[in-house]
C-alpha cells in the first residue's frame, strides 16, 4: 500500500555495487571503514520504509546489459518483506520487458530515454499489466527520448499512459536543473490522469506543491535516503 504523497526510496546498482549518483557521477556506497556495501545490505535499509522501491540497473540503462541475476535476488528479498520492487533495466524491446518481469520485478519501468520505439509502450501494455512509464525531462520541458515520436509534452504522455492503463508514471528530472513550481505545473497540466511520482532534485516547498497538484509521491535518490538516516547505516 502506497501512503498519500509517499517517499519511494530508490537504489541504483552499477557493476554489481550500490552507488549514489550526483550530476551523472557514480560513487560506490561504503561503510564507515571504507568497505563497499552489498546491494542486499542497502536494500535491507530501504525496506524499512515499507514503500515500493525503485531499482535502477545502471548497466542495463546505459548499455542494454541488464543484471537479471541481481534483479532476481533483490526481488526475492523485497518479496519476502512484502515490498514491491519497481525495476528499471532500460528495456529497449518487448523481450527486455518480459525479462524484468520473469526475473521477479514487481513492475517494469519503461523510460522514454531508452525505448527504441514509441509503439513498444502500447505493445507492452497489451502483454503486461505491471508497467510504469518514466518520462525523462531535460532542459525546460523537453522530453528526452530515443524515438522522436515520444518527444511530446509530458502531460500528453501521462494521458497516453492512463489510456493504456499503465500502473503509474514518473516525471524524472535527474540530469537537468532542479524542478520549480512553474515547471511542475506546466509538465502536469490538469491533475494527473495517472498515479504520478516526481523524481529529481527539489526543495521541500516543491514537494508540497507536488502534493497539492495531486501527485502520488516523490522518488528519493539513494543519497537523499542515506543522508536522512545516517545513524542507521
């Protein structure tokens, strides 16, 4: 069950290691002795929130090399705790979507940045009911998309996701200047027609604006989560 305007923790994995990401630079998460933490250790911390967790497989996203064995292991760990794992491996094809689901991911995230074709969204929706659309937004409200057909206003893509009966959508501004209230209002248009989450740097004021605009919650980066609970690491 997702709480009203929930904070969903995210876990990014690169080369098998949990990493924080600042301006596109990966930094391996380590304990106080400088030893790299295992993905299972970090996931155990995130599971305390009892909210769905967004797992980002950075290798899959960057080069279409999904770490499916790791996805399977972490999905089992999350499942044992009764928590959903929303998995972004950067699928470029219908087979890639199925790989995520077969590996145990509660839901597969399809990103405008990596989808090879806009038609894949509709094709996947006909075959799977556990899909989440990530709308990656760059400067202004420009949608970052491999397929020009997906370079449409964010609000239009949200309406399409609702029409296809996708589970949820994420407005992701991770690689651009922070969100502000005016940009958020323009991206959403009217109240979002689908359960929609905000991702990317933003202030507490912005999060209040997002909640007031009818958004379902915020996807917090691993760095933000770890900074909020330093005593638990």
